[in-house]
């Protein structure tokens, strides 16, 4: 385990150094940074060391390797300014590897702008579509995963496209204080640039380190803890994300999360998150909301079906 973790950290450090040497600046493609489910949003998206869940495809694809069933997850979010975001994620365990696929959609709706002649025009501000496919393989306690993304975007009629990859590793099953601990690492959105009207813009390249802790209490209830340290390389933004999940029984559980922007705490718009979930046989409903700084309260609802 020690050799595996050291190898992962060294590889990530070398990759990060090479990427930072290539240049820095503000990235585009912010749709790639949206929560893809109410479950992940409820734990502040501290999901790098999460395993066995299809939402791992968007945080650390290696977590798909522990998927036990064929799952579908769907989420829809209506923003406070009339914008909308949706996500459909699919995963299946296979004999050779576990696979996943997703489709993300974002649209700001029609926005009124003024052209150079002073005329008012009604234009769709931004419209994004992101298709992701991925696979993960478990090798004893260690899992490796890969995700490939195709991104199309339009901003006020100017189109752009890009491709990117996510890579990740996950080490599971370490016993600490009577619970199971996982360690994860991933690199997200490593790819080409989005070019709107001749102006190239960087994708939000992110390096993630994370750990998770799960323990079954004497009462039979389960508590899960998650800790992530994502770093947005081009934006030079370092985050700390902490989440917890308490399973009251096999059908109900609650979640809480906290996000902290180390570089600029005042710019973090959703520092606190709360959520809960209800399971009925193969059907799960998750809900979350964030306590924000003056931009309204984002409500997220997602459903999940084990096929």
C-alpha cells in the first residue's frame, strides 16, 4: 500500500509541475465544475475517495471499479437566474472492467444584449453539452480508471469544442480506528482548449487528493466521512472540502458538507451544504441545498435506479 500511494503522489506531483510550467491563467468550461448529483452536492463534492458509485465517473473514475450493479442517475437543477443544468449518468459492472457514461447539459436561457449599433438582441448566453465515457479496473485493493470527454459549447452564438481526459487511482480497505479508509487521487479535464471566435480558453484542469472513512456503529448505523483537497491548476485555486453522511437505517440518510477556498475564502459562493436521501428497494431519491452568499439557494434533486 505504501509503495502504491507514494507512486501515485509522485506521478501527480510531476504531472502538476509540468502543467504549471506550461502556463497559467483563468480557465473556461465552468460547466465541468458543476455537481452532478444531489448526493455529491450534499457532501460538498468531497468524492475523490468515494467507491462503488456511478457519480465517481465525474470525480475519480477509479471508483467505478467497485460498482456492484447496473445503475442510472438523473439530476436536474433550475438556477436562480433561469439557467438550467441536467445530468444523466449510467454505469455497469462488466467481467473485463466496469464502465460508465454520462451526458451533462447547461443552458443560461435567452439573455438580452445590446450590439455595437445600440440594438437590443435576444441571444442564448451559453449552452454546453458534455459527453463522458469511462472505465475502471480493480487489481486487488488498488483500482485505476480513465474517463474521456467530448465538450461542445456556445456563448452568444460563438461555438467551441474540446476533448479531455480524467485519470484516477484508488486504494481501498485500509483499517483505521475500526473503520475502512480509502485514499484517492485524480487529474481532471486534461485536454484541448475551447476556442470561441478565434480566442482559445483553457479547461478547468484540476488535481484532486482525497480520503474517505466508513464505520458501522454498535447500533448498526453507518457513518461516512470524506475529505478532499482539489487544486485548480490554471486558476491557482486550492480548496478544502469536507463531507459527512449518516445512515440512520437502510432507507434513510442525511448529509452535510463544507467547502473552503484557501486562496480566496470570500469568493466561495456555496460554503455550506445539506442534504438527505431516501431508498425504496432499487429506487433512491436524493435532495440537497446550499447556504450561499446572496445568490439564492440552489436546490438539487436527483434520482437513482438500480436496474
